[in-house]
C-alpha cells in the first residue's frame, strides 16, 4: 500500500508576505526544515530549533503548554501560532496537569470492544445456530434485534461468534 503525503510549507518572505508551497511525499526528505503541517503556525516553527518536528503531536502539545507557562504567551496567541482552537489548548493543559506527558498522547476514540454483545446475546445466537445450522448471520441479527431490542452490525456478530475467548462481561 502506498501512502501519499501532502505537506504545505508556509514561508515568510523578506517583504513580510507569506508564500505557500505544496509538495507531495516531502516528509521523506532529509532537509533542515521539514515540510510543515498546515496546523502548525509559521511564526513558531520557523523560529525554533532544528530538532522540532511539527508532525510529532506530543512535542507540539508540550511546546504549546511551554510557550504559555514559561514564556508567558497568551492562550489566544498560542492557539493562533499552533493552528489549534483555544479549547484544544485548555484541554491539553488540563490533561498535562492531571497525567503529565502521558496525558498529551492522543487517546483512541470510540468504543473499545463490542459492548452490545454480552454473553447472553452471544449465547442466544449460538443456541439459534445449534438449533438451525443453516441460519444466516443476517437472520441472527434480526433475531437479536427482536429479542433484545438492540441493533448489532452483521460483521460485529460474525467476529464475536468466531472469537474463542470468553466474554469480558458475563450476563
């Protein structure tokens, strides 16, 4: 699988005007100033040390907080320089105060597992399949919806039935 990365570099010319350049797969280049993500402010990234990687979200969030707390830059200016909203800065600040650097690492969103598929639901479907082996997964989904009143995706049910491990939440 080939990934095409497109980076936008915002540079400030000597006359004060800004210039945007677009390059594809520029992230693989090894130059002094890597191509900047459009979310990172041009003023900040161009003035910083060469080890600053604007694609490293943890480093970017920490630098946001450091600019505010150490250098005394206002939240509004920090948000504008880093291309994020003020609530994002406040959320990063609260996460850092609560959990330290690990709080700045992005968390996986959404449900962590099939929370609708309890042991009772899986047991019911297995009993239906034992009674009638030719029963399709779509028919099992309809039976679950009729009996339990929950909507389950066909593929989620197939994965749960194929799983050999015990369910985490017994009925």
